[in-house]
């Protein structure tokens, strides 16, 4: 496939150089570990910000997509918004951005995403399905959504899984509670939709182009509330568009109808409430919930477009615990 000429780690390394060359401009901190790996801190000790989050989003996309920050109105609520687009949606999202790597030891846990996943094949079945292989090993870049630095033995495990020396490992750390973290989670809007389409039976290699946007939610100092808001950004404020080349239009229409968050029985409440009802156990939450609020799919074979879902500004307001003048 055409994607075989693409190296997500090589492309992302060029983007990472921007953060590392002038870290003070982006509010990030660079730290070399005694073991040789490099931390790129975007919100633990460092301040981070909009631009750091935007660049991390492009790193997560393996250099195969672009992110821009703008503002959009959701009902009568105006929020900063991240807009992403890609001409290589399957590689950019499932091959790189998808948070599919559980990095777990008795002392440490984080979810890994980004181009290093393609070297470690995490999870292997995804790479088999999309038919993508990564061979460039001069730098392996993993993005961890966490508020703590991983210990040395975890770094070594990541390096071993990628079949690289630890000195070639670059770990981008972005806490959910940080502004950069809020940006990069909302920047997963296209990935969230394509992953849902995959689960519903759509061959991801039929997706030729994609774009989407989601609001950047104000941060919260408590992790659980911050996590709830970033989920709500996609579930109730996220819009994803895909251009596909699909042979079975009737099946495509049925898939699109189920590919939005409102297809879930849990839909309609802020994620923090749903999480609480599930006893703070992700595995007890209806998996159909994890989808964009709105999705549009155009089929280039026929020129027909299918749409499902809608933005829900009222739940976004509840998620923000918004108080309006006049008691609204």
C-alpha cells in the first residue's frame, strides 16, 4: 500500500524538533535521563499551553496530519477548538494516534500513543488489519497521558518493546489536567470516529481523507473531572467527517447511524456522572458511548453522503459547571 513509504516516527521526529529546539517558547521542559531516554514535559513540571498541545497532536498523528486552533460556537457557548485533518487517516490515527498501548507495572501505569506504537506493534492486530509496518528506528516517540514521569525500568521496557536503544527513546508527557493535555485529547476526534467505524465493521483502509474538530475544554485541577471534561468534548462537542471509497452503500448507511455517541444508552449525561455510576470502572461503561457527537461520511464511489448525531451544547455546559449571569 502507499503507506508503506511513510515512517510515522521519522515524520514526527521533525515536529518534535520544534519543541526541543526552543522549549521556552512552548512552555515545555526537556530532561535527559541517566539511562539515555529523553523526557519532553508538556505539563507536569512545565507549563505547556495551546501551542504545545497543538504540536503534540501532530506528533500523535505521526506527522501525517495537521492541527489548528480556532474558536467555534456550541449553542450560545464559544470555546477554543482544535481542528485536525489528514490525507492518510488510517496510518495517522490507528497506526499512530490511537491510545492502544497499556504501559503497566506494579508501580506505574500509563496509556501510550503516538508513533512508537508502530514499532512495538501495540496492539498487533490493528497493524495487521491496516497493513502498516514501521522500520525507522533512529527515534521512537511515545506520548503518555499521565501526570508523573515513568521510572527507568518502565523506560527500558518501552525501549525493548520498540527494539531500540533507550537513547533513541523520546517520551512526551502530557497530563490530562494540563491545557496541552486538553488540546491533544480533543485532537483525537478523527481517531475516535475511525476507531468506532472499525468496531462497527468498516474496513479502515477504505477511508481516504478525514477531518474533524472538538472544543478544547477548560482545565480542572482534579484528574477525574479533567478526564470527564475531555471526554465530553468529543462525546458532545466533537464532529468528524470522512471521505471513503465503499462498495456496499446500504451497509455504510447502517454503520454511520450507529457511529455516534447518542447511539449509546448512556448518552445524555456528563461523562463524570456516567463514570461515577459505573463505580469508576471504564469497563462497566457502554463501549458504544465512545464516539463523536456528530459524524458525516461521504462515499466517493457514488457521491452520496450519510450523517448521524448532533452537537449537544447543554451537556457541554453541565460538564463545565457553567454559571451564567442571570441564573441561566
